């Protein structure tokens, strides 16, 4: 199914209630109640309200039998009522940010593929925060993965939360892809079949589990552990907590890694042990980055988003002036006008040092080896990417050595508060 348009879009996404929405296209034809064109400059993105009781019929409605025949609806704009093609409006459900993780669809525990898909689709339809093109698109993605093909045309991805779909809904689509084709007929590192068939069951693990997002359980009881990732560099990373959860259960693995990468493993341990604010500072200090200044940090710990003292800001002046051009300019401005950075800026400079360290050839090779050794115990990475509207999955097999060029990455801001722990881009 492609995106719903025309009369069908009106019935499914608009009819029944007045709804706030926006103009979808840069050039919208506007009519009056009698069907005459009127000169009203409705710009793309303009806020309008769909008026239900005036939209039942219009002279310019198409009279054919097609479900998606042309449909004109009433809108209110600047306290005036006009009429436009329903296709020129953003479907209301496409405007909101929603949580698309599997657990938010009521998925937790073990399912057959058939039951899993049935519950997922039913939940997509019933959730009050998912409608409009978003509802249609999510349902189409499920059908696409079940069939291996389909019509995904007609969607404007700029109006959809594609980052959340890739990062979060990919966790929901991944099990379907793996059972239908992604892991079917695949061999493990010993040359033995993985055993994935249509009878393989899906187990969605709890949110507290760091290492994996779901399991595939074969009829013979063999369990495959899956970590879902987005395929773009802006998507989720492989966190230190996930790495350490595996290492702490395997002393031999930790001993082996220490033989070739103790320094790099210590960085991972530090980032995992301490907060998102403290961890990068302590890890970078251990490598010599402004280590002598760390004694000036408050002994009671660093809190986010507290402002640092003027004395501490002056102490770290050499770092602020050299770590980043934007930070240096902001520092000079604060010298003139007053005010201090928060601890987020202090941490960002240390994060940036660690990222550069991880990109050095020798260090990147060691971090890559660590990640491959950790995942060789049986963790599959299933990555979702999009080409336009069409999803593409790739599977990184444990023990294959196919994870290359690992490096630390952050998506934290330089200023203000917030932030999350550094992770590895894979």
C-alpha cells in the first residue's frame, strides 16, 4: 500500500473532528465555497485548522468511484474559511514526536512471528499518538518486511520522524527481517547453520538489558542475541555499558583484551563507571589531557547543568582557547560580558580529545579488535538504513571480523546541559 491520498486520506485521517495542521506544499490552490479559485497566499508550513462540518462535500470534489479520488476540505486561516485539496495538508499525526520502541507497542516477551506482527500492527492502529501518514508508513514498513517488497511511494519523509523510525522502530522491524530473510540460510563462524526458520520465535527483552535488544529462539532451543542499530552516523552507538556487561561475565575475555589493549579497555571501563559528565574528564586525564588541572575540580563531584566557577573557568582557559573555535569565541565573549560555562562545555572538550584519540590509527585498530572480540561470543548487529522511503537492513555476524573502523562518537551539545555517554560508532 502507498500513502493514502484524496477521499481515503480524508476519511481515515481528518473526518470527524476539527484538527490543527499545516500547509504541505509550496504552491496550494485555494477555493471558495462555490468552487471558485481565490488569491490567498498560503505558504508551505502555514498553521491552519481543518473544519469538519464544512468538509462533507464541495463542488470540486471528484465524483468517481476511486477510494483516493480528489477531495476538497475546509480550513480556517487568519480567521477566514477557505477550501483546499486534502492532499495539500499535512496529516495531523505526522506532526508529533512519538516513542517507537517495541515496548511502546506492548511488545515484551516471546512471540511467534505471526503473533508478533499481528500485535505490532494492531498497536500501530490503536495508538492515539500515531495516525496520519506516520500510521500508514509504519504499517507499510511492516508489510514490506513481511513480503520483501511493496509500494512505499507517496510519503514525504521530511514530514516523518525518520530518525526515530530508523533508531527505534528498527528494533521492531528487525526481528521480522531476520526471520523472513536476514538470517535464513546463514552460517555461524564454525560453518554450522544458524537454524533460523519461520518457526523461530522472537523474544523482546526488557529495557534494562544493555547488551541486546531482542533474541531469536530457534525450535531446537538455540538463542541468537541481537543488537539493533541505526545505519547512519547520527543514530545510536554501541555503549560502554553493553561492552562491559559482556566482559564482566567472561574473565578470560577481559584477560585477553588486557594483553593487547589495556589502555583502551580502561577508557571503556571509565566511561561506563562514571557519569556522562565525569567519565570523559577522568578518562582523558588518564591519558595526560590537562591532567594537572583536574586537581582544581570540586571534590564533591560534577553536576550537570551547573555553571563552573569563574576561578575554574580561568584555570581551564588554555583548553577553552584551543579545543574548539566556537568555544574559544564564546570564551572571549564571556571575558568581556561576564558569565561562565556549564560543566557540559568542560566535558565536551575532554570528549573531543577522546574522539580524536580513538581515531588515531593504532588506537582505532585496538578499539575495533575489542568490539569484534566482545561480539564474537554471539552478538549480532542488525542495522537499518533508508534510501528515501525504502528500508535496507544489514547484518554484522559475530566472529566474522566484519566490524571495521570503530571509533568513539558523541552527539552532545557544547553548551548548556544534557548529554549522554560516549559510545562507539560501528
